[in-house]
C-alpha cells in the first residue's frame, strides 16, 4: 500500500503539465525545507507540505498548509481561467482529493479550531507576498477567492450542528 506522499508523487509525475518546481526534488525535502520560501512556490507545494506534516502527526499544521495551498491554488486557477484543464486544474482536483480528504476528515471534527485556522490562513495570505501569482495584476480574483474562504468560515458557524450530525452519521469523530 502506498503512503499518501508516495501516492501524491505518482499523481504529480503523471500530471500532463506538472509544475516544474513540484517534481522529484520537492519530495526529498523536509517539511521545514518546503516551508522556506513557500511564498514563491507553486501552490501544489503547499499541499505536499500539508501531506508531509499530516503523515508526521502534525495534523493542525497540516490543516493550515492545506487551506493556505487551496486558497493560493484557487486564486491561481481564477487568475488563469484559460489554462489547460488537464494541467493545473486536474492536478488541483487530484491533490484536493488525495491530500484534502484525510486532512479535512480530521479538521472538520473540531469546528472552532477549523475556523481559527481558516482565519489564520486569511491573515497569513494577506501578510505574506504571493511570488507565484500577482495579487496586484489579479486583485479582483484574489479578493473573490478570499471571499470564498470567508464564506466557508461563516458556513461552519451557521451549519455547525448539521455538520456534526452528518459527521456522526458517516462514522467520523466530532472532537468539539
């Protein structure tokens, strides 16, 4: 059975237009090495970092980097809607499923912690440069993408009991 990291390696290697900086070299880096200069990295790197942290038992850190990666990846896709659907769009969908599912199953078990993390992601994204997709050139897309995450935060508040009941019905833990 493949580990999550190995499975992601296979996904990235099979991606028709895998970004140059998410090749084999990224898989040999430690989580600490991936974090250095991540502001300039392709958003897939954030999700690889999240995967490595999750596998290392650093689940709360993994939640942060998953959502930071999703935010920046969604922004990249919004900034370039003309992009080949078999490239970044397909890679994002694959990473979202392979990395996102297990991390989300954990994260949504504690809605107050998830909301706090999502707010930290928004603060981090605003404070840290995005060296991969220009927030100046694509300001409208950046603001729209950030608003989407704010909507998700509100959803976790407005539908908290419904979320908890659905998780319980699906056999998932509600920690808070």
